[in-house]
């Protein structure tokens, strides 16, 4: 995981670095962080269909876990990655 965080720190404008970090967070079941990082990847590359697809899947999963409505998936500052 630390390699993926180091990669986005070294290459903050790399959509693939953020996509890789999001995948790692997803594998660790850190869904909100994964969605946040997929959104950053999508911001950097609007043609990233994988990120768009994964965000939809994560939103659906979070909605299924809690029927209280849409989730805040945190469009917070993503320039510094949180631990996942």
C-alpha cells in the first residue's frame, strides 16, 4: 500500500497512480477512500471508464449497506493520500 501512496505523492498528476491507489483501497475494503481516489483519477482523465464504473459499483455497495440514502463519498482534497 505504501508504494501506491508514494507513487501518487511523486506523481500527483498521474491518473493511473490514483487509479492504482483506489484499487488497493478497494481490496482493503476502504470503500470511501477508494471512491475518493477513483474520483481524483477521473478528474485527471475524464475518459477513465474504469474509474467511472468502479465509482458506480462502490456507490451501489454503500447504498446496499445502509438504506439511508446517497453517501458522501468525500470529494475532499486528494493531493495528500490518506492511509487505506
